[in-house]
């Protein structure tokens, strides 16, 4: 996916979201943004080749290896989007409140680069975040022109926690310390 799709869906004179500028810099950041739009979901983003590869996760990530979470691949986002926390105005694409729920860095565990892993339909990585830590895998389940369904699964490692419902227990931004209602009020 390309940044043109991101750019086409937004009116930057109306939304505080950053404009799409592809960077040449190679980074390894990740961000998870809790997004209350038409429905609550979590946007999981991995930086690669100057963009953020992005998946919408309806139930959010889990720290339990027994819970497979649907992750729907969406358009690439500009790297600057990892710093976006705020309100997308009514009438705009994705209208609603966006929280930086978690952020940090990731390491690929399969010895490939992210582009190769995306093509093959399996990405193994280790997250070093404020909330999410340890090994994870993204596996593509269905792929055709318009649907790109993946599963996000926590690896069974020292960071796994079957008893923790992290999305219910971690309600504040890892960036600002605010909850969703505080972010919504601080337009």
C-alpha cells in the first residue's frame, strides 16, 4: 500500500493529522493507537522503509498466546503519524478520538526484512514497548484484492500473561497519560 491512499482520504485543512511525506530513513518504531471512530479499535503500526505499515485490530492486542486477534491491514501511514494523539473532526475520514496507547521499538525475529515477511504472509517480531513486550507474530489468513486479514498472536515467552486483559487494564495514553475523554476534551 502506498501513502497516496492515506493522502486521498483526508482533508488536511480540516484535520490535525499529519500530511503524507515518505521518509528515506529506516527505523524500527511501532505504535498502537486506540481509536474511537465508528467503533472502538486499535491501530497497530510498524515502521519500515519510511512508512508505517498498519493494521486495525478490533479487540486490541492481547498478552495471552491463546488469544488470536483479527488484524485487518489498512493503508500505510506516514511515520509522523506515530506521534498523532488528538481528535479527528466529525465528517472527516476516521472521525473520532485517537490515543497513543503504546509505543516503542521492534526487532524482526525471522532474519528477513519486513517487506519480505509481508509478502510471505508471516512476520515474527519482538516488541519493546511501554505496555507490549515480548515476541509476537502476524500471520496472513486471507488475501485478495480488497481484504487483507491477518492474526496477531502473542508468543508464549517470559512476557506472556494469560490472566492480564491489557486493553481493559491499561486505559491511559503511554504518551500523554490522558484517558480518551481527556484527549477528546483537549481538542
